[in-house]
């Protein structure tokens, strides 16, 4: 490259910043909801692939699938989709169980937890409040969450 640049030839180099970043810096799984959103869809509240999964799962014929979130999906296919997401590609949604698996894995591996900085507060909620008081306390805590985490919860 240096020889080519020093040769005086008219060279047009176009390199995307994305290709220069180490692959681990592009990961959307295993990072905070905020980071995943910034990396995949900077002007949105949710990561683009989460929006796509939610839109897919909320289709009338799919949302009525019995056992939708209980059927695990195919692990190999889910891992392949995670790799696509981490490489910045659009996901291929054709199996409801795999879509649920992608969503569940994202929630499971979010670095700051699904409840962000309030993880412990949500855990204490079940111990410190009666069944009657929990819904109001739950709503109060949800309002305190970062907007991306709130949106992800609403997707469920």
C-alpha cells in the first residue's frame, strides 16, 4: 500500500471505518442496550435487529403461535443469525422459534442487564412489597429505566 501511494499514481482508496474496527467492537450481543442501539441504528431507541424481530413476532399469524417463547429454536441457526447481526447484516427471520431465541439471547447477555442500572431494585421488588403493591412499584421502576431498556420491555 505504501509503495502504491508513493508511486504518484492516482489512487482512490475508499475504506469504510467499519472494516477497520476489530470485529469485537461491532458486537451487538453482550453489550449494553444503548451500545447495541448506537452501533446498529444510531438515531433510534432500539437496535434495528430488535425492532425487526419484534415486528416479525407481532405479526398476527405468528403472535398466535402456541408456545411461542417456550420452543427453543435451532441453536446453530440462532448462532448464525447472531453472527450476521454482529457483522452488520440484516437477519433472516423465517422461524418464530429462532426469532424468539435471538430475542431471549439478547436479553440474557445484555451487559448491563435488561433492567440496566436498576437490576437490584427490580430483584428487591418481589421481596420488599406485597403482591398488591408490586404493580405500582414495577411501573415506577420502569419509568426510571433508560429509554432503550423501557422500549425493549415494551417489545415483549
